[in-house]
C-alpha cells in the first residue's frame, strides 16, 4: 500500500460519519491507496476501507453521499486483535 494525502477531507469526513453508525470505529491516523486503487485508513483500533469515488464525492459534493454509502464504509471496519 502507498501512503497518500489526496482527498483527505473526504476520507476523514466519511470516517466521522461512519463513527456515528458504529461507535466502535476508532480515530483516523493515516491512509493508503490499496491494491484495488481505493483507500484503506489506519485507525487507532483497526482499519476501514472506502472507494476513491466515495472519498471524492464527499470532498466535492458531501450531500451526494447517501446514508447507504456511509453504511457500506462503516461495514468495512476491521478491529485490531
């Protein structure tokens, strides 16, 4: 994975919204472009994934990101052992 800073407002915003769905989701630390050319964010207690499209959309048009899309992001949360 490659560390990146592109679309940081979209990534951090989606994590914030995902935390409202799943309060177990930890705090954002950094994120990477993964093998599928999407984003994997390292959190204080695990990881969460999101598509590049979701991050871009949230950054440029936050209102276009529906609750269903945020639910999908929240559902990718993997807690560290």
